[in-house]
């Protein structure tokens, strides 16, 4: 196994961060300064910043239905509700697919740093599916089908905000000012920003799917563990 993958699989950090630690000379294998890409075995002594790396561990994958009002961060602040308060786990978990405090729906928690990086990085183009409702007071007058089609076309073509081109892979209008969107980008607050550029305010944002994982009937605050194939 490659050293940086062994570090990521241990849950210590992502593979990219592991490469940075190796380059900085903070990783040693069997007493020798490590090199990026070198192979390691389970019985090798791996030290990261002077501390032994635990290479044998059970990888955990959790699908959580995040309620509105909860933050998605490993940092805890007094008086703030955090998604990690909803999950019973002794493992150090990464968040895959952060949602802002006002949004709700699917997030994935895992101690598999390599998996977390692959699912979150835009270059892998993992789909994220959302149901988005906009405030009707911001919608222009005219036949509903016409303005909905105009919004669809603009989102598919892409809008520019703060110098970034923000696009949706798929857009469908449902009814009652609700859209279904599929994204492969992962920009911060992307959906709210896209609609804001078009003069619309998002009143509700629900993520229903990340890749092949979906909410599957989970109620707000509920979670389930799942396995992946490697």
C-alpha cells in the first residue's frame, strides 16, 4: 500500500494532506524519513509528527439526515447545534458534503480520509442532488412554465458570481416554485449564490443524494451506517 493512502485510510487526514506532511519531513517509516509514493506494510512502524500511526482500523461510513439549524464542522461552539451531537461514534470523522446551517438533508460522515477526498473533490464529478424551493415573492410575473424554463436554461448554462462560473448538471422544475438540481461542482453556498444572481431567494434547500447514497427514508436527525466496495 502507498504510504499516503495508508495515512488517509487510518483516518488521520486526507491523502492530499498526507502528501504535504511527507514532503515536510514529518513522516518516518521504520526510523527513516519517508518519501511520497513509497510502499508500506501493516507491520511497518509509521510515525506522523513523532506519533505512531494506527494502520489497523475499522472504516466507518455514515449517512445522516442533517436537520436545519445544525452546523457541519469539527469545531464546537457554545450554544450552537452540531451534527456530531446526533451521531454516536468514538471515531474521528470527516464530513463529506458540508451543508450550511440553514440547509438540510444528506451528509456523509467517515473516518476514511481517502474516500472523503474522492467524494468531495469536483474532479471526480460525483453527483449531488437537491430539492430547492425559492420564495414566490421574488418570482417575476408571467406564465409559470415560461419563467421556470428560463431559470432552468440559465442554471444549465451557468452564472458568474465573485468571478466563478457556477453551473448545474441537471435542472428540472417540479411545481410550487420547487426545482430539482444535480451538481458536480462543490463551491461554497453554490446553490444559494446561483439563484441569488438570478434575483431569487432560496427558502428551502434539501440534499437528497450524494453519488449512490441517498436519504432512503431517514427522518431529520436520523442516520445509518453503510459499506462501500473498494
